[in-house]
C-alpha cells in the first residue's frame, strides 16, 4: 500500500525588508532629540576680550547711536552734537538719513554699565529703520606695561 500522496508546497520567500522596527527606532530618536534640544541652549558666563583692532578708514562721517548707563538714547549725525531722543524719534531720524545716504556707516556705542537689553533694543530700532549694517563701537584695549 502506498501512502496517500500529499502535495506539499514550500512557502515562497519574501524579498522585502520589514521597515517597521526602523521606523519605531527613528521615532524614539526623534522624541529624544526634541526633548534634549532645548536643554542644549544654556548660556555660559563669558568675559569678553578687549579689542586690539585698528580703526578703519572711512569716506563719510558715521551715524552714532549712543546708549548711556541709564538707558537713554543719543544720536550723532555726521559730527553734529549729540541729541537725546526717544526711540520712535530716533528710528524716524535714522531712517530718513539712511534713505538719503545708503552707504553711511551706522554704529552703536553702548556704555559698559548699560543694560545689555537696552543696547540690543537700539540695534533692533536701527533694524526697523532699514539700516543694512550696524556695528558696535569699542575702546582700544590698554596694553599692559612690559
């Protein structure tokens, strides 16, 4: 007697990669990076160096916006005497002057005792006045005796 003939089929192999585990790992890493990224923005206390840079030769007298220790704004236009101004007036005067003279250099001179935020606000006022480039003024570093 012969055993009944059973037809046995072999399973065909799939030639596909299962990407579900890779997607799970990627999502976990994404969540980890999203949680840790805000923690990486902590500030570090830094004492800024003094500058030994030499003065640049300029074709025009610059526009200088000064900030004193109390946070008051002063404007000096091309060698004219300093004038105390409110922020809105400062923005309007600088915008009008820069529109007429687009190549004029604009500097911010902040008192070393002035609040850093007030100096940044002066730079933001100049940005809102469409000043293309703003530079900070510094004093020449004192060389130590040898």
